């Protein structure tokens, strides 16, 4: 039985900054003489965002990046890769690549295209040493914040009703941010956001947005403390009305400020031991309860719990865990009785520990990888008892791993740029067969330079072997068809259960038709339990209104 997995118009990928990495399979370029496609790819016009109450201005040209920016070293990637969920079960990831481009990757349950990856957001470029933070105030709405190359604060906004188009960048004027510090955000409810920045003289500033008044403008949170250089300020919403902010002062002590009934109080010394750089990160367990985490100047990880009814608990060392003093210990709560925290060890691997309301702390467990100096591992829980961790991995780009109780930790998976410049587009296909135990994935990445990367994995654990063919086509309105194929026999007695392929190459036709591919190209793929990849390409072209018999094959690798 032949099963067709997907024969539909995939979302056209956007340009972004990525690396050319190694690839296997087959590459075919076809010219179609006549036989124009039946329909062109749809374009989505970005909707207009209603302006905030406070005046904003667009990100200036100096903060945008041309398409021909060259590769930069890996060390300029964002120290933290952050994540949020614009809807239940979804993942949205934000980072800064080595050319300082602000990029976005996303995944939604049930999307057969898998990860939509590495899209630069409206030409946004961030200052070196900074990360992008944001909030999802409600389903289908996200706001993100970045420090531009002019060290001003910029925001971009996304709503599902806008046709999946980002709005921005808008400058939140009036403040210049200290070097190597990021703007962080917290939302107490869908009608309010608080953002925090370290401004002149290392003082802490807050800007509050409400649905009724828009942005408040930048205001100092008291004046009693200055923040340790190269550290950022993080906040947490205790309930709908109370927001707490945490800072490491220049004397390396922990401080908290509270906003209640809309007004900020004075900074409170939390009587900590000496805190290193990086910052203090709060993790909310449930309404009126959170824990804060930091790295002491000795390198030991310390924590302190707080409840609205009982106040502060004692500072304590966290299971003798130690971390580099330039990193942040991030955490998340996957239910109202559980906290999971993640840190980079002195060996640069990522470690995790868990807290349970009944049994207390347990860990640390090494979950692998190698994080560059100054980098941290960010954690996010998109649903109850599901964890996702993101980090820039030494020499391997941005990766993620996930956990749930039934499967444990998954292998690390590349989800972001590898740290080099270049302009590329990419889509991922999840391969499943309803009538067999065969499955897998495929990923296609093409570059404006004419290079391509085609890779994937097939698996079949059945007693009888399966022949599997896979083809991915990119078709343009002017009659150019680019086909990428692979085929393998997997499973059974005489064959391996797994087949992996990687192939990279170059074809001038990809470079010559890059603009057309990006603006109007249709990306379709199909997989079948047979080896006739030519028939797959023919059927995909026929479905789109192309005449295969008129095609001229330019290059093919089998």
C-alpha cells in the first residue's frame, strides 16, 4: 500500500542567518518548459498594530542588517536563548545569532512541517552580549524586548490574528541601557506588562504597559542601589497586583523591590551571602509563592523560598551544585508543587535538579552538551509535566532537549543558528505512515549562495523490510522545480532499522533563483513505501500544475 503523507502548500519560509553544515540523499534541479503552476503561493500582508499611548519610533536603519552580512564568531551569540508559549503546547524560541540578528523559531502540536526555524524578526539586530526576553500575556499574543545596537530598548509584537506577522520594531524611547545587560519582562495578567532595564549609573528602571494607558515611560525604581555591572534584573508576578524585582547590587548582595497597588517601594536587602554576576532568577510555583536562585561568589548555587503568607525562608545551598560565576540559574514550574532548575557546570555541561513540595530537592543530573563561556541554559514548561531546555552549544549552534515522565529526556535537537552568517530558509517534515511502523523526519535548508543542506532519519522496526522513498520539491511560478530525494530499505532481517542521510552541495540555479524561491516558491514533500522517487516528484509537480515531461534535469545525485 502506498501512503502519501503530505501534499499541500507548506508555509513559505522566511530568510534568516544560518550556517552551511554538512548533508546525503539526492538533489535534482528541473527546468519546466511551459506548464505554469495552477496556483501561486499565498503571501500574508502584515496587519497594522495599534500604536501605544506613548510615542514610539521604528528601529533605525543602523539597527537593521543587510542580507550580505558576513559570518561572525560564535562568541557573539546571545548568552541566553529564551522561550515562551503563545498557545497551549506550542513553543516559541528567541535568540541572537553571531551576526547579531534577532531570530525566532516555533513549533506547534500537530504541525506536520515540524519546527519553523530561524526567521529573522523584521530585520532586528541586537547589541552584543544581550538576549531577547518576552511574555505571552494570553493565547495568541506575544511581546518581546531587545536592546538595539544603539543600546536603546525595542519591542516587537505578535498576534495570531495578524496573520502570523510580527509588528515592530518600536523604540521605547528615553533610556540608554548599560552594556551587556538585557531587558526582561513579566506579565501579571493579560492587561499588564512590566519590563526592567539597567540604565545610566547602573540604576534599575521600569516601564509598565497596561491595556488602558499604554506605556508609562521609564521610571527609576527608587535610587538606593546600583546594579553590579553585566547583570540584568528579573521580575516575578506574585499575584495580579504585586510584582517583585530582583537585582544584584554593586556590593554583591541580593535586593528586592515590590510594586503594590501600582507603586514601587524601596529596595530591600535580602541578607544574602555575596552573589556573583549573572543575576537572581525567580521561579513562581503558584500564586503567592516563588523561589529565587543565584550563584554565590564562591560558585555554589543558592536559593531562598518566599510565600505571601509566611514571608522569606532561609537561604540554602542547592545540593552543593556549582556553576561558573558569569551564568544564570534558570528554572520553571511544571505544576504547582514542582520546580526544575538548570545550570551550566564548571565542565560546561548542563545539569538539572528538581524540587517537590513533599520530598524537597533531588539532583544534580547531567543532561549533556557543552555551553560556551558566559552562556546559560533556559528552561520552559509549555504544559503540565513537560520541560523544554534551550542553550547555545559549543560549536553546534542552538539546541533543545525535552522531558516528560513517560520518555524521560529526548536527544538534543538543533533548533537555531550555528553561529555563522549567511541567508537561508528551512523547513522540517515529520514522516509517519499509518499502515506501518515506519517513521522519521527530514529537513531541507537552502542558502542564497546556492548551497543546500538536506538531511533526515528513517526508522522501521518491523520483521519485514520496507522500501521508503522521500522527495521534497520547491516549485516557482516561472517553471523552475528543485527536487531533493532519498531512498532506503530499512528494517527486517537483512537491513538496519535506522537510516540517516546528510548531504550538502551547491547548484548555481538555487542562487540564480533565490529571490523567486523566497517570494513565491511552493515547498511540497511526500514519502511513500516504495523507491520510485521520480514518481513522487512527478505527482507533486502534477498536483501543482507542472508538466514533468517538459522538465530538463540539470543535476542529480543518487
